[in-house]
């Protein structure tokens, strides 16, 4: 039997639990990265996205799939 959800709704934790793995996309730079939720940010609201592109500063879009032609952003 499943008990009640004990965490706040509309959070990054809920998004990851219900929908699974996500990517953070920057549509301006056409880059993506795996969504990694740092410890302590699990209960932060997912809208608007708390992630920003480190190249242009735009807010990242949270998506379950990466569009064709996007490059993986790696930490330099």
C-alpha cells in the first residue's frame, strides 16, 4: 500500500519522482545538461526553473528529452 506524499507538491523532488530523469536545456545556446538536484534544493519549486545557463544566463527549460542538434554542456 502506498502512503500519502509527505513532501511539498510542485517541487523538483516531485518532478523527479513522478516523471523520472530530466534535462536542463538552454534554447538560446542549444546546449543541455542532466538535471542534477543539489542536496538541499529538492523542495525548491520547479517553476520557474531554478537552473540558469552558465554561458548566456537564460533560464534553463526542464525537459524529458533532448531535441536533435543540442550539444551536451560539460563542466570545464
